[in-house]
C-alpha cells in the first residue's frame, strides 16, 4: 500500500515499525489524500523514534496543525519518549505488548504494526475490514457494538495468512478501501465474490440455506439483522454493515476576538494565546476566546468578551469597540461549534505582561506556521474578508489554499501482490 511504502522498504524492523505506527495513527479518522503530505513532512523531520522523542510538543503540534484529532500527535510523542527512556529504544514486538505499553496504541494499530513490521500472525479490524467481513458473512447486527467487534476480531485472526500476515492484512484493508466500498461496491471485480453471502442474497433474494461457520441464520443468532430491520432489496450488499444511529454532536457557542495591532513594518500582528495542556485542542494556539452561556444576548456577549480581553492586554477594553465580523461554524467529531467572531484594533504600543507566557503577537505568516487549528484559520479568513471589504471593491486579496499534494501516486511496494494474485487458490506443484 502507498501509505506504507517507506515501511515496506525499510530493512530495520524498528524503523519499519515506527513508519507503520506514524502512518496508522495519522490515518485514524483521516483520509489518505490528506495524510500523505503530513506523513512525508513528519518522516523528513523525525525519521526515527529517537528524533521524535527529542522534539518539543510545540513542534509536534505545529506540524500536526490542520490534521485534526490533535491528541494523536501528543500521544505519539509520549509513546516515543517512553520507548527511548524505558524500553531502551526497542519497540515492543507483539500486538499485546504494543497495546499494553504504548500510549495511544489501540488494538487495530497494534495489530497493524505487529503483522506488517514483525510478521506476527494477528488480524486487524478497521472500518474497511468490518465492511468486508460483514458483507462476506451477512452480519446485520450493530457492527459498532463491543460483542460484534469481538466476533469480527475472532474472524480476522482466523483468516490471516500465517506466512504473510502483513501482506494479507494490507490486502484485506485495500479490498475494503477500493472494491468493497461503502456505496456502489464493485462486486463484479471482487476476488472473493464467490464467498460473499451478501452478494448471494442480492442475486437469489434470500439468505443461503447452509449456515456458515458462525452459524449465522440459525435460531436467534446475534449476528443476523434484527427482525425490525428487514432486508432492503434496493440496497443489495450495502445493507451491510449496519450501525446504530449516530449520536448528534452537542452544540456550543464561543466568543472569539481577532485582536490586532500594527507591527513594526506596518503589517497587522495578531494576539494568540495557548489553550490548556489537556482537553479539546490541547496546547494549540488560538485567538482569545471564551465559551458562551446558552441564550446570552449580544450586548452581554460583548461585555464578557471585553472583560476576557482585558485580562490578556492589561488595559481596559470597551465592549462597544468590538466589531462584529460574523459567525464561523466548525464541526468537530462530537461538537457543533459556532464561533461568534469580533475584531478589535489596538492603537499605540501594546506590551504583553511577561508573566503571561501563554500569549504572543504574530504576523499572518507566523500565524499560519504556528500550531493553530483549522477553526482558527477559518476565523482569520473571516477577518481578512472583512478587511478586504473595508478597503473597497477589488482591493481585497484572497489566499490560495489547498494546493495539490505531491507524491500521491499509485505506486505499490514491489513485494505486494495484487489482490487477485494474492487471493487466488494455490496451484498444485
């Protein structure tokens, strides 16, 4: 697989395990296309565990900025420090020890590292594997429930090729990512279609009369679809897997102020402050912000924000001087966050209290290279838009974002067989 190219060609087992580890942590809840550039920059900056262990959390957050789920980078660095300081720089060799000894390494990541890097015959279960196995066996129970996840792990461990576990696991994940996709799966191209119970049900309109190895379809099987959720013939194989209704994210509102001054060269500088070292967006930098109570009127919002700003600037802030920019919405995995954004320009020399080490003035360029979240970049973009409107038609500038990622080719490691070749029945000698 492309994401593991460096791992597949790295002869040293520990360095190979580190490369796999980094790629798998980055790929949690994040698409491959987004990860590629981050992964390449990370491996260039910290090519070994030892190099990462010597980095500061600020450096890690700066490189991770924009990738989301920021605690992943923090735990990755914590685990690297532990390997260096407590394990003599030697990575644990088994999935069990990887999960037990390394912060942030769960069952899937441990299985991926152990099988791909150290050849341990252990399966892996991620979203792609869940989809493949649920369709192969017509598993219609809630695929996110702990009991079903345990059964899927049992199946993955039973299926894994003992002689080439890493290649098999990568092939299984790739099958789910490219063929057995969530919508419009390419069933005609699937190398294991003859074994797929969901496809059989789609073709013949009923489940197979022969129970499979999990006894699915016999009696009150916990793996079968519940009677309240009958087979939908229009969906075909995409009836599987089934998940419980997703919990709605909680709604929060936060007042944020783009506080600026004129820098020594005339360009604006912005005040950013550092978030607490734990919790959401831990250790990242942001514009001065504070959560708003539900139902708070705009006048009161301005007052509480002005008081908050005074604590950072050391000078009185008049609530009426805050200029409303607009609302910026950002969706976290579990929070629907609305930033109520204001701007305030400070005249004269504004010197921060040396005791407030968690605040600093930055230029626009420094802001974008700092460890700031995507949400804060949206906030600054809203301020830039307002400034462009203030300067008159045609005078506002627009930053170009989202340049095409480099290195996003379809190259595969030389040792990786195609799915069709890998899953083809062995020929007789």
